[in-house]
């Protein structure tokens, strides 16, 4: 029950962490399951898209030159040879004075170099609606079209051989569309990190229990599971475990890429995890000059990264945000940076913080001003549900005066 | 094959839509599955958190007054009666001159009103480490503590009867933590909308096929599925179907909250869907003054909302962004607004657009400047993967000159 011998700076802790995180290997998943996943390799198209010249509008495929000078007062006659539908081409060649009725997406018949929109066409004899004009009927162009007009050329979207997406890309919905259009059945993506949550504490009841007596219900497990899943992890969380060396050691050596322990990370007599990490692996960081979360630890056991998060829920959230989440995102091939949007706004009241310590201050945004939440302790998790986000006061700063513009990282 | 008789404004189309969308009914899900879901009812705590006074620090529980004036040169003696551990209280009462070694989270013993941190304690006789001090041993306080210090009081986090989360809240990870801490086993959330995707076109091969001949591989299905899932929908997408009235009608009358059709939404001879919606329901909107996506339609069949999206992929994306996505989010209890972050930056080149038409312009952000992508057609889906986002030019605007600050909605 002595204090930490030396607290590392956040920068030093991050430097250690960044030297120990890199993207995992790849796996192949069906395209349908690839949204939001991170490409492990570039995607090159082996086909042209479109693979044929096609109409980009409903109308009449013809030779553009034959419409030169056409107006309602200078009608140019054409004979309609037939229809070209999407997936169902008109297979003969088209000559001067001939036209083929064509639908959007249909292949442009041989000989044609433009599609004349339907509104520039009238039936030659009588008042019948051009929509009902069909084969071998005479029509008149009443407007001109230039060569290439309303035709999507082979390779207009994608030329065979083009890299359509680079490695490292988090796949957007439209990326899946593009990959599908070039015939990809699967995506080669960075494997999702496996995270084992280890919530310790004899006083901790599993989520779903009603707190009673001197026992509390686990808040950190459900919170950390949701955070880790948000950041792309596959989470294994069998529920809280007792403060028992053998039980904790078994959990610390689970089959996972990352072990996140919450509770018992400090230097008290029941704080078994740091001792176990030091004994069975490397406890590289223990004690960080920040508030909350100063008892945070980091290390490795074998190839596993181990994060020792404080049991206090706000501390656990803050330490997750700074360290464990960063590792999960990096292992999954994502940006290490926070997945939070930020806004810049003036402080309603000052925030003070000593030099040498980084502070994670929960704030609300009210009427465009940033209001620090007055909270006494790291155990007040409801402060993070009342908060809109947080402001960071660096360890080289004594804080910010009222009115100063600060960056707020938004939880939602 | 005639044009749209009248194109509605985007505002009029949105007005119709907003009159037809409201949150679905609720369902109960396990807390573990509730991340990101939207609360259908407020959550009130029936318990105090914490439910007992507890130590917020490792140290010695005692009567604060008995430490008054303690310094290294004015040592105040205490007898250690025993230990209080988290979940394992010290059950006797503590009097003046007595102390109980206590761990963070442990109940504060009766009679005590403060926790003296370990660093303010020394063993009375000898140099032994205070960490190993245990029962019935004399210790000395070498610092003072004030009443209430280092104790988390009953209800400090949450008082029984408090509303901890309001209806309509999209649940954050820390919200799940708070709900768990008050004993919630489940969450009552807005039901996720069921969306049936109907991709039509005789030329369309299912995703996973290699495009060949005059056939193209479906890009819209995978894209729209990912978009709808991003916005909270449960998507049913059995694959593309043929341009056949009976087949399309069966799909349009599927068991779903929302039907999204892509392809055949225009006024060509193969554009069956608008006719079917008009015949079997209400085709309220057909043709919208925007680019791309002008052939978009909206309506209802029974209680289903039906969206007719153009087959061109960029049009389908744009029409999804404007209309179908808005409906999915609203039915799921979410904000109707775009889930895209926006940034404001100057245009590198002008964007022109006629009055009376809204434009959805794909742009890149390069060196802090907004570069419109030169793209010829709505079929060039790869333009949306090359783009960082889009700029909207309203129908009351002729566009923006080079150098003008514009809002860019970011895809990623």
C-alpha cells in the first residue's frame, strides 16, 4: 500500500504503446460482410466498367450526324428498326436514316454513335405518343444530338487494370458497390482483434444483477465491450471474476490479441494484476500522470497486449480512450486517432489543472458554450452520460480561462 | 417513353416524406445487444449508486478529527483493528484512536468519516513498510484528513428515483455501463426497421458474379444494404430480380417496413415499379428536381413505405442519402439528419447549377481546398469512392464561385 514509484507521462506511455501496435494479418470475408472493414490489400479491377458502350438515357440510338440541323420545323426522318433493352441487345447494324429504340443501360447497337432523347422525337404521321412507337415505324428527329451524347463508353467508370481502392481503406457502402461491379465476391481485410475482457473484484456482480448489500453491479464490462466492438474488436467477456491470482492469471493468458483488465490495477494489496503481468510478462507502464486513470498499466504477456484499467468507471473509460481503444483500432488496421468528432467552442468557466498532469474533463455544451461538469470523483459514471464530450488539458498546461476556445471531443 | 410530367422540388418531396415517417414501436433487448440502439422509454434508477459509503482510495478509515494537527513531527497514534475489502466489509464499529485498513471500493466501517491515504501513515515502531501493516498494530498518522475525504457517499453517482437516460437516446457505451450499474438486464429500444431491397434489371447479375457480355454485376444491392445497415435497418436482400411485373409486385408487397427498389424507376417501357406502386398503393412523388436522382419516386403500398431509386449507382446513393436513409433513421428513432460529419472549406473551382435544380456534387478535399470531381455521369460509381464527400447546391442557387466557403459532407 505504497504509492506508484514514478508516474510516466501520457506521451511516454503512448510512445511505448505505439511501438507495440501494428495491423494484424488479413482474412477473406464475403463482400456482404465487409462494410466498415479495413482493406488489407489494394483492389485492382480486371474488367472495364461498363464492359460495353451503353445508353445513359432512354431514347433512340442512331448516327448523330443524321440529326444535324433537326428542329420541329426541319424534321429529319428515321426508320425504327427495333428495340435495345438492358441485357437484351439489338444485334443488327444500324445505318444512316435508321434508329433503334433504346433503354437506359442497354448496349448501343453497332453503327450508332449517340442516343437521341425521347423528347426530341415525334412520330412521323399522326399524333401518337412516341412512347408507343415501335418497330419499322417512321419517326422524325426534331432536335439534334452530337456524337457520343448519352452514351456511357466502355471503361467510363473503371478501366481494367486500375487500382480502385488502396490498402488501409475502411470500406464505405459505395466501395462495396464498386467492388461488386468489378466482380469481387470477397474482400481481403485486416483481421479483427480478439479482445478478452477481465473484470475483477469480489464485490462485483455480473451485469443484469441488481446491486445489493455491499456489492455493486459491473458497469465496466458492458461499457468496455461496447467500446471495443465500436472500435472493431471481437469481444470475449464471460463476466466478472474474483480477486484470485490463479483465476486472474488464467484470464490474462487467454487466447486473445488484447487483454483488458478492469479493477485491481493499482498498488493495493488486492491489486493482483500488475504483479501477475510483471511476473509472467512485462509490465512496461504502471502509473501515468493523468486524471483520472493514473493507476493505468500496460504490458505484454507473450504476444498479448495487456491493459490494466482502473476499476473506477470514468477512469476505465478514459484509459480505454487513451490506450486500449488506440491499440484495438491499430491492430484492426484503423486510424489510431479517436473516433470522436470534435467541435471548438468557448469555455463557460475556467478549467484548472496542475502542470505535469494531463486532465480528461467531462463537459456539456450549452448554448454554444462549454460547461465543465462539476464532478467529485472518477467513480461517477453518470457524469459521462450527462456529458456531451470531454476536453483534454495537456500536462504542459495549467488549464484554460473562461472564454478560451477549446476542442471538445464529442461522445455521440 | 415520355418525360416526367412535373418534377417536384426536393423540399416538397421531403415534406411528403416527413409526414409519413415516425419511430416504430419498441422491443426489449439484452443490455449487451443495446449499444447504438435508441431508447424507447426513459430509464429511471430504482437504486442508489453507490448503495453504501465506500472508500475512493486505498488507506485507513478513521475519525477525521483524530488526525487534526498530525505531521511527521506530531505523530498521532492509531490502532489498526483489521481490514475492509471491496465486497468484504469490516463489521465492527470504529472509535477514536482506531483505524481500519481499507481498499478502494470497500464499505466504510461504522464510526469512520474519512479515509487517510496510505502515504500519511507510518508504522509506529520500526521501519517496516506500511503496506504490510495489519491487525491490531500501532500506526501513526503523519498528516491530517478532513471529514468526508476519500469517501464516496451513498447516491453520489445516482440517487434512486433519478431519470438517468431519456427516451430517444442513442445508447453510448457508457450509457450501458450506467444502466448495468443500476441493475438493468435489458433495454427497451425502438424496433429496427425491416428493409427489403429490390434490385431490378434483366441485365443485372448478382453480386459475386463476374460481369460478362452485355450484363453488369449488381453494385447497388451491396451498397444499399451497407447503407441501410449503417442506418440501423435489418436488411432482406435475396438478390436482383427480373423486370417482370409479377416478380416485382411480389417483392413490393414483401413483409417489411420499407421497400427500396433500385432500377426501373424512370418512365421507360421497362420501368414497371412506378406503375405497380401507383396501381397497388400511392405513388406520391415521382420525379424530383435534383441531379442526379431526378427519376426518384416515393409512395406507399399498404403500411409500407416504398422508395423507387434510379438504377444508376450514383443516383441510387444520392436518392438514398436524401430520402430512403432519412426514413430508415426516423423509423428507427434516430435523427433524420445525415450521419455524415461536415467541414467547411473553400472551393478550388466553381460549381455551377441551374436555378430550380438541387445538385449533389462529389468533391475531394486537397490541401484544404474543395475540388469538384469532373464526372460525366450518374453511372460513375467510382466517383463516390474517389470523393471525400459531397457539396449540395440548393435549387435556389446557381452554384458557388471559386474561393467560396462551402460545407462538405464527408462520406467517411
